[in-house]
């Protein structure tokens, strides 16, 4: 072929700048990584340098898992056509996914991305309830589509972000460290806080009902990811779902980032809250990198959709290759007992991070479930002042140590760990040992943050955080000065 | 693995009915096909029966083309991660696609489906123009997402379909056989008709401008597919684009179904109208079945998007596997000279279909470009009465002859041919010879349409035509009676 598949990094950057929209941003913008190889929890750059991947929740069963690659290769060479033809891989996948769900969640729709899944979920809710008002959580992110940005305060809150439609209602995120109701600052039990947050949704439900006769849907990630690795207090979703259902609304659990066993104890994160949603959406880990996603709902809601008489056709949705790959991912999750592993390694990671809290003044909060862990950094523990600049610095320093982590949350001060599920206790130890060392550098007064090169500080970006960096520049300067 | 990848067809159907939303409809519903294998322009069912595929415009370079399969297999085993990391396949694909575009179309965004591409196109237009009003064509279909149904009269026109938003304006489709202005019934030249249709868009532009200060965008397939294989008259798009630009609007060419050389003479169907759009969207054929799609626009529009400061992140968009596969599709198009082939075989197919018009009273119109061909059936040539029942019957009869065709258009009476580009003149001959024979059966008064089994007649469905069948049942009965 005429094109060389290996060019100097500078040429890759030149072509990217010329021909790819600048709105598509690079991780470590001033010195981006060129990744050419992935194996399990490791990624390799063009020089052969190996990085421990602590953030890729898409490469769920490990980068390039041979069983998944083989399934894709095999099916690609047999047939890949649309779901207007019968195919076993499609129905097998549907049955297997349904088996992981509580009753009555038993009807699947296959799509290509978490965004498409959430768009379809809202469409199903609209058709079923014939209502329009949607309740979403503050800082929530549900996808890149127009319809999803409408319900994503993560985007709506940004300067230059689009206007929130009047039919979207934002409830406070149940963040008991930094949210509206906190623990232990408010000295209240987790259950009480959960109820207080749920009551906020109840209040919105009442307002919508009295105005428009009922709610369409409540949509939330079972554990909020972009919002800063939030673990809702016990009882929260149970009480929220009651309020929403009282208002005739549909409860949508967005499991795109946190599903497929990441929490360790359960296949789906909503199960940790002991609830049964009306619609569940899933994506990212489902195809280990292959574009496949799904919506699972009740026969009743699926029937409302079919009863419109309008066909739902998604060209690639449920094609045999996507389904074969998703089936292979399920195989690996089962055969390598990745839930058990996520629980075991996750607990180890969490307890080791907990110890950092007692050692480093910057560590304000440590939270997580399984291999979904957040470490929130603060410059002042009493006032919980976000340590945004420090978090940026740490992400960069960790990269120098060949460990990839990211940061997120409304103040971009929460270190995020959501590694491939094949992450080991040794990997967790390496991650925490290195983080410990980097935090020590910051503890050490001889290296104050203000002396850290700022041109490095302002460059790295996480998932979906670009413009927050613009807002935070001033905060950052303040927190740097505050030291 | 626990799951058998081969089960009786009855079991596949049982699981599908149980676990897949009924809104996802099967082709030939009463007796669907189970397709297990595809090679080039052929598909095979579970019994080994071979079908000539005359409708799969997704399997563009042929089902399971070995070069494409190999590219996918190879890249899947190396790395597939998101576009926040540099990768050569991404920038090579961007550069190659840009080289096929006229200036100043030079900036790419990669997504997973044509729907995602069109959604992003409208978002870009909104951000760039700061306007809201969209002009679309009647019968147009632009995707399955909420935002796309809003601009798809193909769905909006259906009973039970959602309400058309007030900011969507529908212009008549430039269908010179059945549309508002026709030839030769109106005895006007194609150019005059093109201008009349364009003037309709101009009128809408004027109305929007006087009310809201300017148009956001005009979106149209360069050749309308679901609307019934429509070939706009010469000069149409040129004049439309002038009107839209006078009203400060953006011109979006949807090449999702008709791009990548299908028209034979050009890589993109908009080139046949000698225009340069501001945004081009592409999908289906791009990955030969793999979920990959793209938006290409001008540096100016891309800059407006980047200037919002809001990152555009699409988890799978532009991943190395999707890009490697799309690059391989481009390789095959070039190396196997598929444009030349589409022109040659398409001309042969079209001229052979033309001859059918002189032989069979049912054939009202034959139109096409390259391997994008429509044969419109009528029960009365003078009144151009749609032969909907007959079209249904023919699709079923062709299936019995192991040839897969579909039908579409607002009256579901247009036979659609849009085969993989490796289609040969022999295939075209077999298609037309068989169609000739089936048409002869209908010409023969001894087999009137009313004696054709109706339970077969009402079952087959095309791309996105379900509820039209509901509407058309009465029409069908009428046309059957009319014979």
C-alpha cells in the first residue's frame, strides 16, 4: 500500500493538526503520547516505552485480549450484515445480557455507542410515558450527541456551553464529600444524607407533576464518573426511584462507564443500590474497544415503542461482528472471574489509598467500589479547597513514571482510577507506591507547587474536561498562591 | 464456550422474539432469512443457499473482503484505544479522505455511525451560524437519533410519528417523476424543473430570514435514497446552495448512503451536481460493515467548534481499528478501480432496466447513477399510480429466485438496487433477466395480482418502511382492485 503505517511522531502531529478537528483534544496536549501497542493493562508508545494503564475502562478485559481478537477476526471473515437478517450471535448476546439483569429487564436493542444507547433510552421513555421532563444529576455526562448534551450538566455548566432546555431539571449530585449535604462535616449518617439527596429529586418530581402532569424520566449513572467518581450514599437510588415512579416516570440507569462487573460485587453498579431500573444502558467496556452498545428494558416499554409502528433500524447495531465480540468479552469476564478480581484488587487499591490519606495532607477523600476509585485532592482539609493545580501536576508526574491516570470532577481535582479489569495487586501497589512518592514531593516544602513548571501544569486533559481548564486557570493560580 | 454458535433457525427466531425489541424488524418477516456467510456480492443462509445481494450498500467492497478483514484483524491485535492518543491510522485516513474532497473541505471528525455524523453536522452548523432553522427535503431520512428524526420527514410523515419541530422546514423533494414538478408530464426541461425545485428552497430561505434573521443549514442526501432513489435534476443543488448561502446558512451533503464512489463517475455524489458543500457526512460503506463514520468540514467551521472550548470526545470515534478498516476500504476502492466498475456495470444495469420499460406496462420510470438504481412501478402510466402491491410481490418473487432486492419511496413502489461495488455485468444480467421474467408473470393476465397470496404480500419490509406498510395496506387493496 502507498501509505506507510509508521511515520515520525512529528508527522503524525502535523497531519493531526491539519486534518482533525481541534475540538478533538489530545491527552497531554503539549507532549502527547503516540500509542502503537496494547497488551492487557499495558500500553506501549512508538519507542517501546511501556505504560501502566490505570484509566482505560473501555479495554475492559485487557488491551487486545486474544479471545476477543479471535472472535472479531473469525466473525469478520464469515459475515457482518444488519440485524434485519437472523443471526445467532445477536440472540445469544441478548439472552446472555438478559440473564445478568433482574426481572423484568429482558428486551434488548443493540447500538454502536453509549451515546446512541442513552439517546434511545430517552426516546423509549418519551414514547412510553408521553411526557417530556427529564431529571438529571448535576455534573452528569451522558454522551456527545445533541440530545445527550441537553441532559449533561458536565457540558451545560461550561462557559460557551449550550443553554439547558426548560424540560431538563438538574438535581444535586449525591456527593457526600463536596456536595450540598456532606459527611462528616454535617455529622449525619450516610442514610440520612442519602434521603436528603433523594428528597431533592422528590421535590423536583412534585414540581414537574403539578405543572406538567408527570415526569418522563430520571437518568443517572449508577456511580457518577465524570462528576468525580461519586459513590451515592446507601438508600439513595431506592428512594429516588420511588419518587420518580410516584410521578409516573421511568428510571434509567446509565451503566456505560461503570457496568460489566467493574464494581466487583455485582455485574451492574445499580445492583449495589438494590434497585431495578426500567431501562439500563451499556457501552464502553461491552466490546473491549469495538463500537458496540445496548439498551435493555422491560417488555412493557419495548411494546410501547413497537406499538408506534415505526421501525427502529440501526445499520450496524447488532451486527454479527459486534455481537461476537461482545459475547467474547462476556466469556472472558466469566472465565477469568473478573468480578472477583475487581473486588479483590479494588479492595486492595482502596485500602492502600486510604492509608495515603493519613500520610499526605493533600488527600482529602478516598472512595470507590471495585476497580472504580477516586482520590480527591484538597489544599485545605477543613475547607475542602480543591487542589486542582496539584492534581494536574500529579497526573503529569505519574506519566513521567510511566503510569497513566486522569483527573475529573467539577474542580478537576479528583484522581481517577478505572483500569482494565485484569489489573493486579502488584499493579495497584506500583500505582499507590508511585503516587505516595509523588505526593511526598509535594509535601516536601523544598518543592512548593508554585515552582512547578506551569507550562506543563496547564496542558494535560482528562476525559471531557477541556473547558473546565479554562475556568480553573484562575482557581489554580489562587490555590498555588494559597500554598 | 458454553454457547453453541449454531442453533436451529426456529430457536434463533424464538430467542429474537423474546429478547430483541419488536421495533427492530426483520426483512421478509413471515419467513426471515438467517444469513451465516458472505462473500463478495453473495450471502449464504444456514442451509448453504446462495443469494445475490443487490441491496447491501454497506458491504461496499464486497462481503468479507480479505484485505479489509486482514486490516481489522491486524489492528485489533495491536491496539484499539481512543483518539486522545496519537495514531497513524487516524491521520492517514483523515488525509486520504481530505484528498478526495474539493477545497476547502479539509477537517475531519470521526464517529461511529451515519446518524452520529449527521448529528454532529447539525451541531457544527448551529455553533457556526448561531441560527436554528433547518431545511430538509420531504421523504428524507438522516438517521435513527432523536435529533435526526426531527429532520427526517420519512419518519415524521408516519402516523404515530413525532411532531415536526417548528424550526424544521420541509422542501419538496426534486423528484421529477412523481414530485411537485414533473417531466415530461409538465413538458419542461430538466434545468427548468431543477430551478423550480430550488426556488422552493429559496422561498423557505426568504421566509426564515425575514422571521429569524437567517438559516442555520440545508441538509440533503446528494441523491435521496429512502425517498425512492431520486436523481435531482441538473443545476438543482447549485441553485439551492446559492439560496442557502445568501441566507447565511450552511450546506450539508449527506453522503452516508451514496458516497465512496457508488455513482461511478465521482467519489462523492454531490460532485455530480458540481457543488461544494460546507459539511459532508459519510458512513455505511466507509467500514464495509464496521461501525465507522465521519464528518468533513471547512477549517472555518471546525474553528468555530473548537473556539467554544468544549471538547468533542467520541469514545470509539477514530479508534485505530475503525481507521485501519476504513483505510483498507479505500485501498480496495483504488486498487480494484471500483468507481470505473460502478460506472460500467451501473450503465449496463440502467440501460437493461430501461429496456424493461418498453416491455412491461408496470415499469413507469427507471433512473440511477452508477450502482444506485431505482425502478418505479406503476399500475397506470398516465396517472403514475403507484404499484405498491406489485412491488411487494416482486421483492418476494425475486427472493424465491435467490436475488435480494428491496423497495422504497413514499409509496413503497420503487425497486431499489444498490449492490456491493464488486457487482458484475453478469450479476446485472441475472438481476434484470429474472426481473423481466417476474414482470412477465404479472403482465400475463392469467395470473392477476389479486390472486397472489396476500399473507406473503404484506410481510416484506425494506429499510425503514414499516409503518408505511400500515398506511399502504388500503392503497394496496385499491391498486389490486384497480387491476
